[in-house]
């Protein structure tokens, strides 16, 4: 079912970061949310992932959904290799050969056993994407997942995400319209919706 966000508001102290925001996230589609920094995008994603509580409003359609998320930060264990970082989230049914295959798809062949702290920022971001996509999920939440990647690796990972999330609900936060267009699906102008509380145009 679709995810319905109804008149959601969130404050931190006296600062209101989301005000009366409503939107429909279509099931099985990509929805891209675009807005400048500081306009509540990451907070909205954290609320949807159950990491923050909303102050007002409600969200319908998240019940029983398996959620996988890529944060702005890669959130890897620096002393562990990409293989070990991914293994942490996998069930025993995932063969190690599969992890190596997915890392190769992400352009990380030869880096599988290097401590994550020794990888470049772009490499770490790609490991985080592989980690999020290798587990079973119904909803994929992506918070600026392609930030810091060069054009070649950005398109590689966009294609990878689209292939691995086909038929699933995906919410993408990005500053780049080209990224949203490449991912396809719906685009919500978060600058307009979050601040005005109006329904997005379809």
C-alpha cells in the first residue's frame, strides 16, 4: 500500500523543522524529495525509519514494512573490511561469494578486505549502498546516497540501486535534479511542501 503522510510536524526545542507536511509515497515507485539543506529532509526520513518521533500528524502504510536505509554518513565500522561490514547485516543464508559479487558490481573489486577507514569517502559510500541493498526490504530510504561520487561511479550506483530495488518503494533525498531524473519516478519539491504544508503536485 502507499505511504500516506498526514500533516506531519516536528520541532527540536522551539525550532520547527517540519511544519504540517503531507504527501503520498506511491508503493513500488521511486519518490525523490528535493530541498535545500536545513529544511527537514533528513528528519523526515528518520521519522519514517522510526528513529525520531513526530510531534503532530501521522504516517500510514509503514506497518510491517521491512526498511533499509542509507544515511548521509556511511556508518561503517572503520576497522572492519567492506565484506565484514556487510556481513554484519546479512543472515547466514547470504553466501560470502554473493558479497564479493555485489562489491564488484559497485566497482570495489580488490578493496573487499581493506579496512573501511582506509577507503576513500566515495568507496565507503558505495559499500554503504551495497550493505543496504543486500538485505530483504520493502522500503528503501536513501539520504543523499550519491553525494561525493564522481560522475562515472554515480551513474554506476544509480543503475545498481534501480536494478536491486526494482518493484520496491524507494524514497530518495537529493540536492541534484539529475540524480532524481536518473532514478525516475515522482519528484516532490520539498522546499514548497515542507514549509507550506501543501499537498505536492502530481
